């Protein structure tokens, strides 16, 4: 089942590669959409059969036995929500791309390849397999930014993205090798390393291993100070690329912390938990303040991603600091962190697709170039306001559930840091309300029609069909969180038991 879920997009890409490009965007984007829906159906079937504890749908085959490397797949409550998120966001992006005019065949093939490696990473239970999917995601996203961005700035942003994240992946590989060599018999198997706990005593070796993992995963997340590649990458990427980069690829870093760093280095995580809390808080406040200063819509959304991922790191660091007799606080923090990954993926993907729709019409992301869009484009204005309120954590949306859990769980262990981080919510509210007032209210003004009533069309059917489900899901998860929390919480308790050893 898992191998089918992972490699279905690759198989479809292989079949599409022999078809002539003249079939046009609807044929290729339609095939991609059908693939995403089929993958989502398989994930939902997996959801109904997830075991109460441990991993489900496990597949394991020997790959390089002499080095302790295997083809090992499995899902639990930490990975299954992200697996579902991947299918949802890629499917929404496929629908959004039904009118992709620039080399639609190659566009779809690259995204199908990216969908395969993204799915594969979230079900990998071997460090080298995880690294393989991690590295390939960098390669395919590089081609997305360089191939479908605009001109020389896009190529420069793609190169910056590649160099930053590739260097981060080398640090990650070093950490994986150090982990494997710490066992009496070297192995890259994640459950086996968790059971052996070879670095239970902490020390210098464990600290260096955690440092390597922290740099590699921190660059991908990204958190301060490894975030500088993100805004130009988002600004120059096509809308579909930005949606996948923010909605899925950033989660590879935070997922790596909960799947690898915390359970495999529990003593080191507890020892340096405060450092992760500090980095998380700085990312929260810095990301929000810099986003507030932006006049470029895409850069503003990109910096809010740094802010939201900072909350995840704050929660995970606080989980390492919570006293052993306060299991509820630790569970709240870790559950909130995973819930934040899902919530951010849905909401920020919708925001980037909306930004892309605006750029298609006005050919600029500069917010001051627009005003009065509530009159000119009511569907766009409604969905943008909806996404903005969801992103700032308004009650009734998934972001509120996630941030409430994170702050409530972290407050016991790090009250000062938690209070400082809470100011990020106020700043985020200010920046989104400012964006709404700039673009949606006031006299009608658009770049294509300064002072004239020339046409400035509202959202098309594919755009509505791609963005609306993402925001609808964010609302459902804000009002009815239990189906997802019931999956995450048992796995979070298992994770916390491993960290507390």
C-alpha cells in the first residue's frame, strides 16, 4: 500500500512522458489531478486502518545490508496527517494548474516527481531513504523555480535555494552517519536506533550529532538564522511552486525533528532544549516583524512561514524541558506542533495560490499597487480575507487549535519565552489586517487599470476549485479537530516517552 502511494505519481509521470506535448495543459493537469485524488483515496483508506500504537502498513526489504540500510516504510500518527496534507495540497495545486500555458507537460512531470519524493519522505523509516527523498526534493524544486520563474532573478533565487538547502542536507547526512555509527552494529533503521538508544548518555558525540541534524533540518524548515534563502525563492517561484514549497517542503524540516532528532537523541534534546526554544522564539518574532515591513505580498507570506515554523520549534524545545511529572503539557506541545504543520500547510498554500492569481492579473506582487479589490474581485477578496484570518490564528480555524496547544504546552516549561512568542500573534494580526486594508478596501485601483474601469477579472473556476477546499479544510479542522488529534496524540505520547528516557 505505501509503495503504491509513494510511487503512483512517478508511474503516472512515466506514462505521461511518452505523450506528445501538444495535448495541452488540460490533459496533463487533468492526469495530475486524477493522480492526486487517487493518492488521497489511498491515504484515507490507510487512515481508517491505522493501528492504535506503533507503525502501520510497514514494508521492509533489504537494500544495502552490509551498511545497515534497508527499504523501510511505515506510518504512525506523526506521519499520516502529513501524508494526507501532501496529497491534498498537491491535488489543489494540480487543479490550479489547469490553465498552465508554459510547457505544461514538463511542468506536470516535474511536480509529479516532486510529489513522489515528498510522499516518500514522510513514510521513510530508514535514515538513508529519508535522506534520498530529502535531497531529491531540493533538485526538483530547483527546476521548478529556475524553469518557471521569471528571468535571471528566478535562476539566481533557484541557485541560492539549491546551495543553501544542499549544504544543509550535507550536514544532515553527517548527522545520520554519526547516528548509525553510534550503534554497536551500524544501522540506519529509525525504529531500531530508537529502541537501542545508543546515545542515551549524551556527551560531546551526541551534541555534535544533534548540531549536525539541527543545522540540516533548520535550513529546510527554515528557522533564524538559516532563513535567508526563503523569501527570494518564494518571490521568484511560480504560484504552484510556492504553494508546494511552503505547504509541504518546509514540513520536511520540522518533521525531521519529531521523527529523528527527538527520539534518537533524547538526552541531547533535553540538554539543548532551551537553545531550540530560543531559536523558535526569535524565528516567531523576527519573521512577524519583517513580514510587517513588506510591501511585496509574496515576501510577506514567506516571512509569516518563518514565524509559524518558529512556533513548531518552540513547542518541540519546550517538550524537552517540561518536567517528567507534567505529561499533559508535553503532550499538548508536541501535538500542537504537528497540528501546526498541517494547519500551516493548508492555509499558506491557499495564500500563495491567491498571490499567484493576483499576479496573473496585475503582473506585480506590490500591495500598494492594488486597492478596492473587494469591489472589483469579490471572490478573490473573500478568500483572501478568509485565509488571512485563518493565518493569524482566529478562533474557528485550524491555526487557533495549533497555536493554543503550543502556547499552553510551552507555558509551564518556558513562561517568559512563551509570552514573548505570543506577541507574534499580535504582529501577525496587524500585518494581515494592514494587507486587507491596503488591497481590498478604498478606491478601485489595479496596475492594469490605473484610474480606469478596464477589466480585472475575478478568480477563475480552477482557481476557486483549488483554493476553496484548502480553506474549507482549515475551517473544519478548526471546528472539529478531534479526528486528527485522535491520530496525533497516541504517537505524541510515544514520542514523549522516548524523549523522557
